[in-house]
């Protein structure tokens, strides 16, 4: 498990921070894990959008 996953799991990082970090770490991670991280980030973004009411 990478730092992004760990921080997302314990809510220590927002999906925006995670996307920024993934951009920096993408080359160092296995392609399969990048897909997993992107899926986690998508889930985190959707969860955040459900919490925030539409204007």
C-alpha cells in the first residue's frame, strides 16, 4: 500500500491532495496500483460531492 492509499483510508488526505500526489508519484508506482489509486480517488471525490449540497 502506498502513502496515498494510507492517507486516503484514514482521511488524512483529500481527493484533491491525492490527485496532486499521484501526479508526482505516478512514474514510481506499478501501473496496476495507479489504477487502484485512481479508483480510490474517484470514490473519495464522489463521497465528498455527496456531502456538499449543490448550489
